[in-house]
C-alpha cells in the first residue's frame, strides 16, 4: 500500500529532474519546455526566456538586460555552479543602467561588445577625443593657400 503512494512522488521528481533548464543546449524551442525558447545564435543553442524584465526568471537564472532593451534569462553561475562547455561565468558585467553589476551568469566565451553597456567606454572615448583635439590645436596648421596658422 505504501508503494502506491510513493510511485506518484517518484514520477513527479523524475519529471522535474529531466526538465530543461535555462542555459541548456537545444536545437528547437520544444527542447526547452513550454515557457522557454531556444536561442540558436548561441553555440549549440541556449534555452532562455525573453522579456524577463517584465515576467522574471526561474531561481536558477538571472535576468540580463542588453543594450537594445531586450532582456533574457541567463543561467546563474558562481564558484560551485559551473557553465557548460563553450560558456564562461561572467561575473563582472555592468548593469545596463549602470547601477551595479549583474550576478554571475553563463554566456558564450566571446560576448559581442555591443551587448555590454558602455558606461566607462564613453568617458574614455571622450577623454581620447579631447586629448586629440588639444594636440591638434597645439601644433601649427598649414592651410591650402600656404598660410600657416599658429597653434595654441
């Protein structure tokens, strides 16, 4: 009689253990379950959920918002939570709005540069341009008619 009660629990636990998770490899959306999609732009596919800024992510994932205002659930990772082959744990990605750092998450080894919010890049580029302009102004400039304009 006890076995009759344990069998449904065993089957339910087995079904949960086999459910695809965020970050699992996939070839089609059906490989990822009913509420997830297969991102085929990622190596060997990547089960994810889009628009997570509005609908959230499961507990084993973190919602990452990219530059183009699109958000995806990415597999959470850390010292004892590893990423699958071809992926690395990104634990220093600045949040899109520049308010902090996203929790560790698995992403492809080569992350496209336009995916990360360029909070520091803009400042560095502005400083480089200002330095270039200052250097140009400091030197004499010869114009087309042969006249020389003194630099600063």
